[in-house]
């Protein structure tokens, strides 16, 4: 970087903290999680799997091609079976159309056009939220 001394100093300071303490705030959460009994995680895994399957099933019934994840709380979908190709436009219209939100995957791609037809949905909410969302998503095919 080339800039005035104070700006270079500020950037160097920010870089120092980002490089060596990138997830500092999360360390407290991780420490708490490590104190939880195994029973918590024994219940957590099937709960998240059930939420994933509920959402994925609802998305499939709505006409999406679904990619079921093995280790995240996002379900990625292909919107082309719905006649859509622009994830940004699709995600912008989704809340108005059926009251559900999604994230256009193209924001995670270096070559945005490669991710254009893919959107993702988070399933970390309470089960009742995704039961309602699955019902609303059925209106996409109507």
C-alpha cells in the first residue's frame, strides 16, 4: 500500500488484528460450546438434519433443484427449473412474492455469472419458521 504515513499505520494496525485475531469474538462462544455436555450435541445434530430435510423437501416441492448440505446450515438451490436464471432478481422478488428470503450465491463467486442461477436458504431457525416457509414456497409454482 502506498499512502500517507497515518493511513499506512492505520491499515497496518487493522491488518495485524485481522491476521492474528480474526475470530476473537467467537473464541468466547467456542469456549462455552466446549463446556456443553455431549448430550447437547447428540440432540443438536438430528435437530439440524430434520430442519435441513424439511427445508430441502419444501424447496423440492416448490420446483427447485436442491443440493443437500452435509456440514452447513444453508441449502443451495438451482432456480433454473423455475424458469429463472438471475439469482439477484429472484432473491429481490422472493420476499414480496411469498414472504421468504434467500441469498444469491453469485456474491460468493469470482465469476458472478457462474453463480447466477444458484440461491441459498438458511435453515438454522426454529422448525415452525421453516414449516411456514415451505408452505409459502409452494406458491412459486402456482
